[in-house]
C-alpha cells in the first residue's frame, strides 16, 4: 500500500509521523512524507532510508495570513497524491482534506485552535478572528473519508465544535527499546513542551516553583520559547533549556525522577508517554485527556492551580515509595496500551477498510481557503 503521510515541524506531530512512518515502512508499505515547513537535517535523519520525503515552507492553517498558503499546500498535496498514485492520503492537518483527492483521505485531528481556545482562555474563540479558519476545518472534516483522534476526549471536542462523528480513536504510540535502568536524580523534575503555548501550562510550573520557595526541587523545562508568529515566554523560577534535539530529551528523561505535564489543553501528550517509558513518575493536570490515558498511574492536580501543582510535586518528591509505585504503574500502562506497533496496526486496518469502501466524492477544491 502507498501512503501519503503529511506532517509539520511544529510540536509533537513530527515525532508522531516519524514513528508511524517507521512502522509502516517495516510492515512493507511505501510511505511518502510531505512536510509543511522546512525540516532540519537532524530530523530528516530520523526517518528510515526507505521513506521518501518532500517539503514546502507553507504557513500552517492556524497561522496568521495563512489563506494563500493553505490553498497552495492543498493543491501541492493533491498533485503529489495523484502523481505518486497514493492508495491512501493520511493528513495530520485538517483543512487540506477538502482538496478533492482521488484517493481516500484520513484526517487525524491532533489539535485545533477552536477547541484549544476555551481550555486556555476560558472563553470561546472570537468568531471574527477565527471564522475563516473554522470554515476551512469544517470543510476538511466534511470531505474526509475517515476522521481519527488520539483520545476519546478529543473525539468529543470534534463533535462539540464541528458536529462531526469520529471514525475511530487510535491512541498515539512510540517505539521504545529496553535499556538497563539508570540511577535517577531524586530531586530532578522535568517538563517538555512549547513554552510559548499557554496550553502547555509552563507558566503554572514556573509559578509552582516560586510557591515552593528556596527549597524547591531542581525543575527543568525543555521547549521552544518563541512561537512561529513571534510570541515568546520567559521563565523566572525554573531552568529553561530551549529547543534541544531528540537524543538530549531522552537523556533528560533518563535522569529525571518526576515528569510534570501542567497542560491546560492536550489532545494526547506524547511527552508524558515518553517520560513514563523512561521510568519517570508522572504529575499531570486533571484534564479529560490525561484522566482517560493515565487514571491510576499518575499524581493529578486541578488544572490551572499552581498551588495544587506545587503540593503534588512535593508529595511525589518527598515519598520515594509513592514515586516508585507511580513510575512502575505508568511504565506498565504505556507498554500495554501505547506502543508504536499497536498504533500502526490500527491505522493499517483503517487504511484497508477505507480502500475497500472508497467511492470518490467530488468536493470543490475552492472550498479550501475560500
């Protein structure tokens, strides 16, 4: 089977794509990865040699002044799919699905601004600012042959904000090679995420560190501090390392005793999964996604409550028995439910179902970025 797989270079969608492409390639399928944005050489090196890659530096659908880029990217992807004779088009962005592809189209909804906004700001996204964007996404979802979300919680948001039923929930997964256990730094706390994205809640972790005072544990955060549109965020009470490469993230996770995900919004959250497999105890905000994935395997705190986060970190830091129990439970859950092979198997099953049932529906290409 020939799978055209789209991705971008912002956030965890890239890592998800690399993992899925590896599994598809290992299963004997042909994969063409189409990147929206310019990937760095070290990232391209993570893909198997059998996977083909092309890219264009278009703005993504949620970026400012993106209409022309969304239209151009959709036309580019449709042309790629036709020239390459793709059997399935797997889009990790939503709007492009309305481009009238000849092959069946799967849209994976990893996140979107309309559902992100109320989680972060407490109000619905302003219609005047986001009407065009919402229209592109509705057109894409309506045109898709299948819609996938990584959690049931995210499926509920798709239903709520776009009125669309999700075809299947397929949990994200990662490939993990067993390693010899390493000594951990008991007081080392880690968090990974885009610092500029309020949805990731790094500001809460920074405030929690302030509340813990001079005897706070050693807290480190990894992630980009400046957004593509120029917004930035600076921390005052934790140590920020900016963007680092995959190998460095893994090394930090091997050292850390506790991983904190203070997210206000998270459709899945790859970083907590990676941390769990590296042996970290998880401290997570009590949002629908994390409860769905990690209930019984993590220390939860009320989302948005920095004082509660500080207390949760204290409890886990100060109780080695609790910390070890949480770490074991999270690792066991991850290895049973959130593996790369299981994820890929579910996607391959859906691809086959789509190709068997596909009847081409004609959609007006001008619906994209109209």
